C-alpha cells in the first residue's frame, strides 16, 4: 500500500461549516502508522485546504502519531471576517433624558428648584456631528476563498426645526438662539424659549407657543400650556392641561384632582403623579409614586426611585412597567397592563362599542326594509315610501361595509395583543393582593403579597419569575 493510500485509509479531514477551521482525525488506531510532515501537508492540500495550515500541528502528528489517535486536531485556521463599525451621531450635549436628580443640600434635603438644566445654544453653534461608518475586512477560508464581511451602516441626521446641515452633511448647527430639544421620531430641534418666572395663573393665562416653555413656578387648575418643543416646570402642576410635541418635565409633581390632562409625544418625567391623567408616546418616568391615576406610555412606565410606589388606578405600557412597590396592604384595586400600545387598547374598546351600536342600527334598518318590502309586494308603496326604501337599502350596504372594516381592525389589534415577547411587569420590592396584571389578552389577579418578582407571558399564561 502506497503512502498516499495509507494516509487515505487512516486519516479523515473535516471542514467546519463556516470554512474557518479544518480538523484531522484518525479513523484507525494503527501503531505501525508513520508519515512525514511534508506527506501530511500534501494529503490535506489534496482535500482542498490551501491557507492557514498549522505546520506546528502537522510536525507533532508526524513525530508521534499515536498521541493524536483519539483527538480532533485543528490543522488549518482561516481568518474570520471583521465587521465594520456602524456610524453614529455624536451630540455636543448630553441628550439623555434619564431620571433627573434634584440638587442635594445640607441635612439630606433636596432643592427641587435647582433641577432643570436647560441646554441653551447660540445661533451657529455646533449641535451634533456624524461619525462615519467604517468598512469591514473580508476573511479568508482555509480553502483560500474570501469570506465577505459586513460594512458598518451609516447614521443619518433627523433634522428638525431651526437647525441646518453643513454642505458635507456631516455636522448640524443651530440657526437661532434657543433650547436644544428632541421631538417625535428623535428629530433634533432648536426652539425659542418662552419663560415664565412664577406661576401660570390669571396674570399669565394660557400659553400656546411654537417652541419650548419653561415655567419657574406652578401651573394652576384650569390653565393650559401647549408647546411644539418641551415643557419644563420647576414647580408643581394642578388640574391643568399640558400638551407637548417633545417631553414634559415636572420637578414638583402632579396633583390634578382628576381634572385636566398631561400629554407628551416623547417622555413625561415627574416626582409624583396623583389623581391625574398622563400620556406619553415613549416613557413615563416617576421618582416617587403614581397614585390613583390613569397613566399610559407607548414604551415603559418606570417608578423605581427610593419610594417607587404604584397604587390604585390604571397604568398601561407598550413594553414594561417597573416599580419598587405595587398596591398596598389594604388591597386597593390597582391595574397594570403591558404588551400593547395603550392607544390600541382604547381603540379596541371603542371599536367593540361602535360595532355593537352598528349591529343594533343594522337590525332596525333590516326590520324597516322588511316592512317596506311587504308593502311593495302588496302594491301599497307610495312615492315617499319608495324613496325611503332606496335610502334604507343604501344605509344597510354602508353599515355592513363599516362593520366588516371594523371587525378586520379588531382582528388586527387582537393579533398584536398576542405579540407579548418584551412585555413584563417588574416588582423590585413587593406586590400586594388586589393587583390585576394584564399582558396582551391575558389576565392574572395577584391574591397574595409577593416579593421581587417579574410577571411575563409564556405559553398561554402569565407566569411569575424571580426579579433579577
């Protein structure tokens, strides 16, 4: 038997699926087996291995074959592809809207008046720069073929109001003096600032401003603030109406006595929310407590400060609710809903109510048409009754079409209720009985006090797992 035939019968070369490694194994433990390093190299090359051959391993196998009878020996190593770095936008200001921290003064107290750090800029000032993506580097398989890499993705500016790009499209500048603000879909803007050094009361009146509003005082019951930028309030909010295309930040808390409402297309941040109606397109971030309120967030409701209490009312979030304490020892009814955007839940309830009303109207229309059909069959249909019959037939067709469309929309929303992978309720400390957890279309009532748990959906049920 020739050397090449001996190698063929004793050795097996295997190529990894990604073609980045090749291994050599003995399929016969023959103590008489011998070969040279050069013969081994020629053998593996005959199996298509061209690059990255590990001569050190081949030398060891040739010197002492029996030591390698029962192991997989990596005899070639390719070069993996290197992915390029994605580009990103580097901001000149910290645009993070994480939980605010009031300035601490002596004795452990905090000064809530010193919390609003405004991002003021001047005309022509640099706001953000584009960091370019980098190209990747192709890899090489042990067979000598190139392995394609992934190049980094370029980042793009989301240009808002009163900002301009340089000709190279690599930097963003302010075109006016004002306040840097993110709005819906992460557009970066510079808005002029309307500032009130005191309360919003009868001396100031309602505010409707194409920019950012800063109130260095309280907003009293019955007043309204509308802003295309952010609303910052260094004080408290009573039963007022606040509407922002950006974010709303309230350092003194919201105590609305179930009057007015607060709505932001991005985030709402407050010390506490009590007897209030609050809606945010993205997150609601509260440092102390949410009590007996209606709170809705497109993404998350986070109430995990030192107190971090949610009790009473209804809290809805598209993704997640997290709190230190939920409910109380008196089993106050508290409902938490996650797993679907709150506006979809509202739409679903409205559609069902509308469908019920439409079905009742359709029934009345059909009964009236039946009566008119009987009169027509008896030849007793007057001209005005004939016109009514045509009109009711048209109404019937329109109502049937309307009900069909509404039912289709109900099915779409119900399908989205099934998509509950990210949805969960996290309890950092304790949850009390009397709490109702809704995830998608599934409901669970908490009967007993439980500590440090996370509620999420799994296989047709809401399960309770340890909070990590």
